[in-house]
């Protein structure tokens, strides 16, 4: 079975439901890792957490989801980050973050980091995002890109999601610089049109969507990433051949948190099972559609979850884990 390593930050998640706060966990690459693990893939998560009660509970919850936590390092003094989600009537979400001094930001400063990276370099697939880069200091970003290059040099593949959070960057230009360097290491490119427009400060009309998606695809391909899937939100996605793959049905989302991460999990899982690109895109849409009709960035698994399994799905712990 192929070995998948996802790198990023897992955090405590607070979500408000009818005035009561539910406590769970989430993080863009973590969400994708969990979806891949639920489908039966061999998935490790590479990050740093603390030695506090929240951190220990997170580790146990991730292990219960089938994640290999051997690459989860422990910072001696820092703790995990936290974020809170608010959703409007249309299911659109807004976030509040408390992560400035999280353990994951100091991942590459830890003594065990280099040995852990040598293990991660042997992955068949490495997944990271623009958020993974954003939370790191410049020297950490350089080390992450060297890791991605090392995976490619060994014959593995790299998936990069251009997930943009403006508050994590000093400027859109800085985000674009590191995004472009990451694209050059990637086998699978997973940009979202809305994020790309924000980085480019592009406020074009929605009827220009097709033209703008073509520009995004061309830019990513020009930097060396041949398999680029431009995520178009409710419109579906644009495939590398320039064709669109629409969503199977129009939904009225409960919570759009983690929709793109779920798409990534469905798409990459299918591609690692050697599915054709169009079938992988359909798998991504199906999983994202299931995700947005439930609360939280990584909803509790249920019998309706459209996982394309490569082995029997394991029992999964409830999402509200504290």
C-alpha cells in the first residue's frame, strides 16, 4: 500500500450549535489526512503538538481515526492552536484563530525534526498547503520545500493546495512568492479559484470564471505542475484538459468548513488507487458534498459517507471528543 504523509497543523476546533459550543479538531491538511485514512489508505501526519491535555487528546483522537502519529512531534513548552467557526444562514463560515505561538509553527526547530523528515521523504505521496507554509518561519518554509523536492527525487508524488488565508501573510505578494515555489515541487496542484483571485487582488466579474480558471491552470502548469485541478466551489472544478467537471447536484450547505479539504481527500485517494482523473474529480465532489451537509470541518463518519475504500473502514470515534 502506498504511504501518504500530510504535513501541517492540527488544532482544537470550537463550533457553535444553537448556542452551545462543540469541541472537536481540524486543520486543512489534517482534514484531508483523515478522509484518506477513513478510506483505508496508509496515512501519517507530520506536525508538532504540545504535552498539554488538549494535545494528548488530539493525538488520541487522530489515532482513533486511523492516522499514524509516529511523525507527530512533541514541543516541550508550546501548545496546540485553537480556532472557532461561525456559520451564516447559507452555511458560509468565518473563523477566529488563536495560533500565533502554536507548537506546529516551531516544528523544524525541534531536535527530532531532521530524523522525522528523513522518514517523511520516503513517502509515496506528500501533501501540504499554502497554510502549511504560512505558519512557518522562512527557514521552515525552505526546509518544507526541500522535503517536497526530496520526495519527488525518490520517485514519490507531491500534492499542493493553494489554500490562502490573508491574515497569515504580510502581503498577497509574499503569499504568491511561496505559492509559486511550492507549485514547482508539485505533481498534483489543487488551487481554489477564489483563493487565487484574492492573492492576485482580482475582483473580476463572476461571468469571467471560465477565463480566470484557465489562467490559473496555465500559471500552475507553467511552473511545472501538470495535473492541476482548479476548484470552483459550487460550480465544480476544472480538469487539466480544460474541461469542467460540475458537481452532481446543487446543495444548500449546512457548513462549508473543510469542503476543499474533503475534495482533496476524495480526489487524491482515488488517484492513489489509479482512478482516471475524471473519476477522481467525481469522488472529490461526492465527498465534499457529504461534508458540507454536516457540521464541522471533519464531520463524524456515518454510513452515507462516500469513501472509495481500499480496505474495510475502521470504527471511528465521535467528533465531539472532549
